[in-house]
């Protein structure tokens, strides 16, 4: 009887080990040996499943992007009212604090995007996917007469995602300069102004 192929399972285990290692050590300080030791494997064995550390971290990034965006898309689907959809998506896009593992992971992996085109492509895909979520909500709200947009939906959507990214970095610092509640209130204020819609009390 042929031996079961455990490669997919082993690859998934290594992605999880690498995810935790990035959160604990930071991506710039991470070595292949760190992941191998945590997985109870030799470095050569890790390379059997992922040819380089970059390949492994690229898979960690892909999984994190999918998980983050899926949660945001679910937040958008959870409400029928455009105002509540908009507020729900704003809330889902911000880290809860310095210990928000998924957001910290995405920020850590984003640092590589300055030097590696593959990581940059994933980072751009993350940005554009979030922009599409917001654009859809804004377009639907405008069509329903709920929103009176001050400019085109794409511009507002891009501004919302960029605000989230900027505030999120501050929220996840070791000593946050802005807390999550304040950041969310700031973004909600911009959204209310950009849609000419009172959003308070609609969460």
C-alpha cells in the first residue's frame, strides 16, 4: 500500500510555525533556522517543502491576506443597510491593539514589499481587494439614495483604506500613539463627511 502523501499537511504546519515566528521575532530578524527549530526539523527538511525562506513567508502572507479580506467581506455581507455595512467594514479593518496578531503579521510582512516584487504584488492585491469592498458599499449606498458622495466611490474607497493603514500602524506600536477607538472614530468622521450621511447610531 502506498504511503499517504503528507506534504500538504506538512506545508500547512510550516506555514503556521512561520506565522507565529514572524509575530514573535519580526520578519527582519527571522532566519530559516528559527522556523526549523520550532518545527522540530532540520533546515534542509524545511527547504524540501519550501525552496527558500522567502517562498515560505510568501505563503504566510498569502494566507494572511485571504483571511483578513474574507473577514472584511463577511462584515460587508452581514448588514443590508449601507450605513451599517460601511461602519462594519471600517471596524473590521482596524487592529484592536498591539496584540492583534493578524494585523501585526500583515504589517510585518509589508516591510518586505519595499524590496521584493512578489511581496509587493500581494500587498497591492490586499489594498485593491479592500478598495473593492468599500467601492461596492459606496456605490450601492449612492444608488439607494442613502449616500450623497462628495467625489467618485473609488477615490473615497482608496482614502478609507489608506486611513486604516496609517492609523493601524499607530495602533499596533509598542506604545500606541492612537488607540483603536480613536482611530475608528476618525475614520468614521471622514466616511460621514465623504458620504454626506450621518453614520452615528447606525452600528
